């Protein structure tokens, strides 16, 4: 997805500590709100994830954000039904 097409605030939904996460933690509800930045069409909600590996000698961040370097992973788009 081209980051220039994004029209709202970036909102973090949830963080998981992969050393402590339990199966029950994956069933969650996240309250969120965001502001629209320009008068334009809104077609859906884009989601992506970041992973930070910080316990090695050199921290490593993997991101599927449209603001990060492109990878074989992409963002997901949840379209709004009109």
C-alpha cells in the first residue's frame, strides 16, 4: 500500500511480549480512535505489524508498515462496506 494514500492517524492496537504471551491473550478487544487528516474517501482500515527482537547482540526490527522498507509481507486492508 502506498503510504501517501493513508488518511488517518496511526494507532497501536496491542503489544505482545512473546516470552510471556498465553493463548488467552490472543482473544482481545482494543478500543481505538483516529482522526482523519484530509477531506477524501475512506475505503477501509489498514493494519500492519512490527516485531522487535531485542535480546540478541544487535536489536532487530521487522516491520510490515508502509513507512518501512518493502518486504514480502504486506499490509492488510479491511474494507468498509457502503
